[in-house]
């Protein structure tokens, strides 16, 4: 059965306990159901520690996280059995909250290697160059950026712009953006938002699905979410339309926490 | 060069030296100086830092040279034709070391022995006693060479004892690239590099060592800088069964600057020893040392780095940065950076790390679709880049990257 979308069903996961130690009490995701359709934008909101990054890492296959139950499929293809690079080749992209620095590897080399890995032989070098310069420009980034080492000595804003540059260059089917707005000043946030919107409106990106993880609604002023989900303590406790983000902006997470407590009690 | 000796003697001893001198004559180093050097080699202990222990495979104090074929007959390819039109036009001398004293006496005497003192050094003494090949380069005062000068040493079946003497007159500027190769079965390369850099002169000296896995290399490299002189030395030690590379620069006059860069990647069962030492002997001298090393398989390596700031060297500014990358559980790298400071009012920094490739870096690359093995290679190559980027010429940098890439690809996963 082939089901379109990034489909997360009954996902339970936690941090690996080093060696083969007990898993009790380490569960962070307590059964997540979420479906990101092609062409849609979902926002996943929640306070720090609610499990949002664990969800992102578990879906992308970070070796420190362990899935104990549930499934993740990408257009019907099981992701959980795949190595992280195979998940990317299947069409998944994760924009990191804290991207790693890779000293000695230039941005240009890294992105070219990545592009060739996920889309072998589809872009001649001259077109690759033209494309990356165009995307750089859209992100208000200088060409000198390309010869710097990946995230090495980058400011917070530069790191997030590099994530957006990679997103634009790799044009995945589904992208998870983990706290892409955190640590950004107003200009950087606008550049990131513009880049996202441009990607959404481009041929390469219009059919992609986006899961935007954030604890502030402010990035949603730059890109409109079709669906908003609220995550508390490893569960999605509320889902709704864009108005839910405004509600959180106005009332914070405590109100939702109270509602959840009331409905359970 | 001369024809092959009739017989090849084994062993690095007096009989071998007698036969060598009988056949070739003393060349640029007097016979008495050679015999003295041989006596020192036989008497002096190997320096502490080159001894074995703690699981090291090689112990230089216990080497047995009795079976080493002592002569290198036609064992060297000196690219004297590389003396470009530019260099010839500007009066630069490049000649075989053995003829240098006769043919270029004044220039030779001005430089020879000015940076190297073999009196307390076992292996520099050995290199001096048997010095049988080599190159003499003299760049006259005020001459700037834009093209690099290339020297190539290639050892075949016999031991090779190259002496490279480079002298830059005041305000001269040059780049020298030395390539060391050795055929399978080449037993030993034991040599001296002596760099004498005049006032205000600028020398870039690069070594690309890719000997075979059968070869033991012991290279002693020494430099002496004049006032406001600049030296950038960069050594890539990629080959050899056991490669010992020792470099010392003395900043003898005010205002000099030494940049020392070295890297090695020991794989299989290679062992690499690198020592660097910069001696700040005069005021306002600067130095920067960058060392990158990696080990895989059962490769071993040691790095000893020393910065010595003498009492007169006020205003000295020194930094030493050394990082090691372990790519297998069987690899072992030791790193010993040190600072000795006898002056006030100086800036000195050293830092060292030893570690594996971080999982975070790997996962980041993998999450972009790059397979784990490719990601490891990319990150490991990147690790060397801060050293490679300091080597002269695009062509040499590209060659070093591809040599490292080959080593990385051939390593067992």
C-alpha cells in the first residue's frame, strides 16, 4: 500500500541508554501520530523539553535515539529500517537546531557532495554553480560563504542560513525544520522566511511537505502553516488550523496544559 | 652522476665508509669530518624521544644496520633541469651537493654548517658521515623567484643519504619543493636539510614524502633565520615503514617569523615520529606551528613539539596547535606539546587534541544523503585541510589531497 506523505504512526522513542542498558524511564515520545501531506505546511509547537527535537532526530535516524514502537513512512517507504543517508535519499531533509561544524570541508564541496548523493548526476557543474549563486543571493549571503568551512566559526544566523541554503539546493520531498527560527535576529529571520516562502512557491518545492518545529510562533508570520499541532510531554495534545498559533502567542502553553489536564481529569 | 660501485658493502660502518670514499672521494664533506661523524653515530645514544617502550614498534636506539646496503648508486633523481630560465637568468645556483664545495666555494662555505650542528646528534651524524647525494641551492641577495624549485630524491635498493643545503641571501625570496620517494625494498633514507635564510629573506620549503612501506626514513631538518627573515616549512610525511622527521628552526635575529606545518597519516603498520622545535633567540620573533596527524589500522605516531623562548627574546609571539585523529581502535598517536619560556613579555599558546570523528559530524553529513564511509573520508580529509592549505602551489595541494584520499579509501572499514 502506498500512502503519500510523511506519515508518523504510534511513534515511541527515547535516548539510547549507552551500552545496552535499561530503557525504562527514558521514553520521550509517547505515541506520536502525524501526517504531513505533499504540498502542506505543518507547524509543531511546544515548550522546551516536550520532545520536538527527539521527534526530528528519531525520524532522521540519529544514532543516539532509539525507536521502541510505531512507524515512519515516506510516500509509503519505511524509513525506520534505513540508515540516515538512505532516508535523505528517499527524500527527507532535517534542518538542524544546532548544525555540526565540519572543519576543513567547504560549504561548496559539502553541498555538491550532498546534492550528488541525493540526486545523482542530475546537475552539470555549471548549472550547479548558477543555482547555488541564485539561492545564496536569495538568502542575502555572499559568495565567499561557499569557500568557508561548514558551520566552522559561523554565527547562529549564518548556521541557519546554511541550513536553508542546503534545503533549497537539495529540494527534498519532506523537510523537518527544527527550531530554524531560534537564535535569529530580525533580518536573519526575514531572510530565512523569504527563502522558505520562495521554495514553497518554486517548482522544486511546491509539492514538498514541511514540518516546522518551533516554540515561538514568530516564524509563522513568514510562512503560513496549514496545520498547527501542540506537543506536551511527548504527545500531540491539540491540533488545529493557523489560529492555534495565535492562541499560543496570546495565552502561552499553560492554558493548553490546563485544558489537557481538565479533559483527562 | 658516478657509475655504480663495483661491490655493495653491507653495514654502516668504517669499512663501508672506506669503500665509499675510495670509490667516490669525499665530495663536499672532508674525509676526517666523515670519520668523526661516523664515530659519533656509533657512540651517541638515540635521543630519548626516539626510543621505544610503551608498545611502540620501533626503537631507534636498537636499530640494526648491519644488513643495510650502504651505497646509493644512481639512487637519486635530482631534477636539476628544473632550474628554470627564470632562476638561471637571476643567477641562482643549483648543483649536486657533492660538487658544491669545489664549484661554488664562497657560497657553499657561507651556508654549510650554519644551521646544522651534528655534534650531539646520532642520526644527523650518520647522515653526514655517508652523505652521498644531495642538492645545493643558493639564491643571491635581492633575488625573488616566482616559480618553485623542485628537488626529487628517489631511493632504490640501497641506503640513501641526501644532504640538501639551501641558502637565501639577504632579501631573497624562493619556494623549494622536495619530493622523497622510495621503491619497494629501499631500506633507508637518512638525510639532512639545512636552510639558511638571510636578513629579510623569505623561504617556503615543502616536503612531500611518499616512500614505500619497506623504507625507514630519518630526516634531520634545521633552519637558521636572519633579521626579519621569514620561513614557512611544510612537511607531508605520508610514506615509509618508519618515518622520523625532525625539524628545528632557530630565530637568531630580531623580527623573524617561522611557520611550521606538518601532517602524517599512519596506516597499515606504519610508524611516524615528528619532532618540531622553534627556538626564539632574539626579540620580537614570531612562530606558528600547526600539526595534524591521523592513524588507522595499526598505524602509530608520535609528535613532540617544543617552543623555546630564550631570555633575550622579549616580545616573542608563539603558537603551537596539534590535533590528532584516530580512525581505528588499533591506531595509536601520542602528542607532547611543550613550551619553555625564559623571557618576560611574551605571548605563547599551545593546544592539543586527540580524538575520533564525532558522531554529530557524521550524522550531519549522513542526514544530507552522504553515506557513512564517504562522510568519514570527507571529514577526515577536511581534518587535514588546515595543514594542506599552508603548502605552496595549487598542484602540490591537489596531489596531497589525492594521496590522502587514496590512503583513506584503502583503509578497511
